[in-house]
């Protein structure tokens, strides 16, 4: 017996290829718990569609004629949009991945990801959990090495901070981390602040990327 999802996750698909948009729409239409509200062929059009439809998740391609994905992500972040952006692209170069994450993307997947992995990533993104493919994270080697991270005065992660980072990489929320480690949510937030400072990262997704790059997460 198939378990019915607790809620339906709404999406907007942004890609310049009609065949890709049609394929994604059909894929999600056939899966329980998802609803594609609309589409856009470039980043500029995406801003209007997202503002009008207010989806839970935006599946965003990066390189599109008429308006790229990174600029659209940055503008949605600036506007304080409720929608979480999950990048879905064929590009995994350093020049693509890090700017998208820095712009505010919740996650980053490649288009060759298995269907179930994509579904799981959309669910995680809808919950505000970071989703970053290890294969993508490993490509950030050069870009994530900031001057702050190279500062010898910076200490390595403590054992507890490493535990927190591992749980973050699994998409665990602060509340779940607190329960897992038997600490308060306030303590989790303190650990995250220290982790971000030590890794030279500004958010959870970037911290996970640096963690993979440095071998902290395998």
C-alpha cells in the first residue's frame, strides 16, 4: 500500500528547453504529493511567474538565453520570496555551482540525478533543508577556499561541530539535530555559527560544500 504524502508540494519549473519542462511536468504529475503550478523559459520570466504563483519550490536551470538562473535566484532572495530554489542543471563547474549557492539556492542537483533522488530533494527543499549533491560539492574545490578559511588562526572543527555538520549535510533541521545530540536548539545554532566562521561559509549549503571539499564529510 502506497503511503499518501502529508501535503502537496507546489512547483514552478524554469528551463529554456520545452522538452525538459514537459518532461519534468509529466514526471511530477505522475508522482503523488507534487503539483506543477507553472513554467518559465528564463530567469526574467521566472520572477513574474514565482511572484504570481508563490510555489513551495522553484526548479531552476542556470544558463538560459534571456536571463540566467543565478541572477533570478539572487533577485528572489533580495525580494524575500517564500519559495525555495533547487538548481537543476547539466553544469557542475566551479563557476556555476558556487555563484548559485551564494545567490541563495537551497540546493543543487544535476539533471542526470535519479528520479527518486530528485523527488527527495524537492521535498527537502520545500522544508528548507539544504540539498547538495556530493558530486557537485566536490567540484567547488578552488572556489570555496576563501582567505578567511586559509587563516592559520582558524581552528579545526571540534568533534561536536563535525557531528552537527554531518547532520546538516543529511538535511536535518536544527530541531532534529538537537534531539539527535541531546542538546538545545540554541546550542545547535551556536555550533552552526562557529562552523560557518571556521569554514568561511555564509549558510548551511556553503558549509556542506566546504565540508566535502576538505574531506570533513568524506
